[in-house]
């Protein structure tokens, strides 16, 4: 291997690390730095297949670790608590967004893409912000995390059907059968795997203590991700299910210790690769639809937080705060951009970047905004606030 390549690789990793540290010091997630680096690199290099695959490994491991937070029984419990808010989220952030895009003259495939991009809140950004802001009320955290998990389950379903709509691929009966078979296989694997993990705790922990445990564990995660791809499902759905399956281990710290370093190495590549795809040389498209989507992206999530949070059991102020904590878009939205190209790809790419910044700012000031919003609502709807006292 060329020694110059090694030097350049080492220098690139060092620069990325320094820039990430600097933006973290400003209390912004490093994802923004990675995307900006990708945009800069895109002026000189278009990336390659190996680079993109490395990024996919990072996002696969990210969703494995998200699944690892919720054992199957806990996941079912959370879904029972948040399903009403989750359905409202789908109707507003996905369904209404499609309608808005159609009203602006886009065809259905482009409108579907924009609806999918606006739907899912960034789990990686939101989870990191929740960790940093320990002062947030525990009920608000639980609601936001539960809704993120709902989105993490529903978004892969959208991602499964998206190629047939966005890329105008004909839907054959065999395609439907293959997807159905994939869900059945995942269901069987999840049931058997979860029971095995619960009943063979000592054996599983013994395997995780072996020297080469990381190889076997990452191999298992990629195997589940590959099953998802083979059956026309999302690879991240497979990784998420692998995480849920292994979450039954009472102490998941060994699993995190084996996978987090690999994720931290490859995940920046995913966001850098996305930044490379934002080709600013094509010209930036900022029109009325762009600004409408920025506003609706915030408003739809606030409504979900306000209405869905109240159904969940939050107080009015807490529900407002939850709504202002759901605005940033990220990794799921980026996955949908891989299905498009040309001007629409640049449009949604720029939207993701701007919405991530706006969402982060709103999150940081969510408590102040929640109180201000409640004061406004009390003036506009005084009768409602008098008749509906907080529990």
C-alpha cells in the first residue's frame, strides 16, 4: 500500500476528529461537522462504492445499538403507551407533507420522497441531546424516546416500499411475497433468538468474553442486516431486530463495548458520504416550498408533541417541550436520499442539513419555548386551559 495514502488517511482522521471536537464544544452534535466536511470533499471527489459501504456499516451498527436499548417486553410496553402519538405523527409529518408537496406541483414519487424525509426525527441527534440535557423532566425524555422508537419501527417499513414508488419500479406479486416472507423470518428469528438469550444467559456471556467476540457479534449484526436486504426490507430493520433480540441480556455493557468503537469509526463516513452527495455545483434550490417545509417540519412535530404528549400523560408545558424536541431530521432522512438523484436530491439534502440545525437550536431552548407557548395558548384559548387542569 502506498505510504502517502496511509499518511493522508491518518491526517484526514485527525482533521475530522478535531473539527468534531470543536463543534461539540459549541454544543452541536458532530453530525453537522461530518456533513459539512462531506460537502467540502464533494467539490473534489465523488466518493466510491467502498466508501459508501463503510458508511452503511456505521448506520447498521447505530440501529443495532438503538435496538439494544429495548428488550422485546419493554418495546411492547412502550408501543402501547405511545401508539396514538405515533399514528398522529405518521398522519401529519408523512401524510400531510405528501399533500403539501402535491399542492406545489410535484409528482407523487417526489412528494412521497419529501414526506419520507420529513417524517422521521433523527434518533442519533435527539438521543445525544437527551443525554446532554439531564435537566429535562424524565416523563418528557420517556415520551420522546418512545416516539423515536415508534418512528424507528415504522420508517423502515416506508423505506421498504419507497423504491417501488420513488424509482417507479413495477410491483410484482413475487415482490410482495418476498417482503412478507422477510417479515415472517424476522419474526421467527426474533422470537427464537430472544428466548435463547433469556434462557442461556451464562452461555451468551461466556461467548462475549472471548477474544474474537467482536468479530462474531458484528458478523451476526451484518447477517441480520443482509437478511433484510435479501428480502427487500431495510438493512437497518434487520440490525434493529438483532439489537432487540440481544437486549434480553441483563447487562448489555459488553455488547456496547464490542460495537461502539466500530460504530464510532464508520458512522462519520455515512454522514460524510451524504455530504458528498450534496453537490452544490448544481445550484442551490431555495424556493417557497423549501421554507414551507422548514416551517411545517417544526410545526408538525410540535403538534405531535403537544397532542400526542397529552394523550401520553404529559402536562401541557411538558407536551410543548416534547414537541420542540422532535424537530431535527438526520440518518433516516438521509437513507431516503439514496433513492433519488438530481435536483430533488439536492433539495432534500439541503433541507435535512438546515432542519438539523433548526432542530438542535429548538431542542436547546425547548423549555423556554414551552413556557412561552403555553402563555400564548392561555391567552388564545383561556376557556380550554381553565377547564383542563393538569393531572
